């Protein structure tokens, strides 16, 4: 859930106008007892799967990946001279 909050508020976080921990605390407070119990149940399932090494790394909610699971593509299209193709800016640390 934290990953979703961060993804939905990246700009405000970067500007320093959004407090992730406060938003999560307020969201937790607003859940009813049944929703909290459901959350705890799902977390226990994820913990058990992690202990046995089974299951995919999923967040406690259907379809939610855990933070840090994003596929990151690193550019390896470096041209001769060290500049990346498609980049028109000045070279940095080319000393």
C-alpha cells in the first residue's frame, strides 16, 4: 500500500508537501475493524510464503507489487565518447 501512496503522490513528495507516513496513518485509522483484519490476514499469508520460499513477491493486496520490485531498465546505448544517444546536453565528468 505504501508503494501505491508514493506512486500517486510523487510530485508532492518531491516538493516536500506530502507526508507519506501521515497519509498511511490516516488511511489505517479510517479502516473499519473488518478491513484491518483482512489486511492482517493477507500479511500473514505473504510472510508464510516468504518463509517457505514459495509464491511470487506480491504485496498483501491482489496485483500489488512490493516496493522495490519495479523492473528498471538501464540504458546501455552509450556511443563512442561516452554520451548517450538522443541526449543533446553537455557531457559531465568526461575528464
